[in-house]
C-alpha cells in the first residue's frame, strides 16, 4: 500500500509563512490532499491537487507537487493563530482508499 | 446541512469487553468510511461501504471487528473482544459517491481500553 510521511512539528510566528512537507511512495496515486484537524474534531479537507498538476492556489493556501520526487507541500501565507492545528497529507487513487500521513502539528506563536 | 454524527463521543471499557459505535452520515451520501486513528498517527482505513455493500475491508481485523450498514444509511462498528491496542479515536466519514472528492468527517469516538 501507499506510505505517506510527514515531519511531526512546525513552529512559526504569526504573520510568517508556514510550509508543511509530505512525501509519498506510490506513483499511481492520482489525488493528493491536505486536511486540517483541530483538537477534538474530525478532519476538514483544505485542498487537493490532481497528480498531473504542479501547483494549486486557494486564497492563503498554495500546494506544490513534485511528482518526480513524490513530494507535496502546503504553504500557508500570513499564518494566523487560528491556523494552529494538525495538518494531514493524504493520497488516493481515483478518490478511493485514502492513505494518511501521521500529521504535522503546526504551532503559531503570537 | 447536518454533518456526520457519531455516538458515543467517549467510551471507556475493560479489555475483553465489547463495544459498539454508531455513525449517521450526511443525508444522501452513498459512501461511508470507518477509520481508526491511534494517538500520534494519521487515520487508517478500516472499512469502506458503498450503499449497504462493502467496497474494501482489507485492513479490518475481522477476528474481533465487525461493521454493518444494513439499510445503506447509518452504520455500526463493533469490537468484540477489545484489546488494549484498540484504544484510539474511531472516525466515520461520508461522501456523495465513489467518484466524488470530498469526505466529510464526524467528530469521532474516543475509545479507551483499560
């Protein structure tokens, strides 16, 4: 099956940009996702990118995909304290069978 | 639109006991997932339903876990008997259909096995 890896922690100051990185192993994964999980809550889909795209931008969020290196990143511009949460990278083949990374805990300091 | 509902939110049991979790997906959502999220890890898929049929249960420990979605709407996940390593948050998610992109997650049930 797919193996998705992420770094565990990231700490930034409010107003800075955050970059969360992810690697995956299965080149047949067609969709790559970023989810956000706040304490005591389920996961919320932030954005996703199709594997034939290099970049996707959605307001403060920018997703970069390097398919050759199987590397995905999420950049959050102008990070706010409300962005503090755990961010999960996930991969799927045609919207089915999702494989999640272990999550990156983002801490935003005021 | 109401979200995915799960109950109970918390459950504490002793090992070897049985436990059941309930999930009510968003109305009209044909696809339903159960995930296990162990502390410090990402969600791991246990079972996927399409209406009342099982699409994928390859990672479900079938000797102790069972799940059903009899009428293609709400679903129950059961563990019998529970082990210490079953302590986790059990997440239910639903989406409209097989070919749609967005899964909507419930708040989860936190299970502690003593």
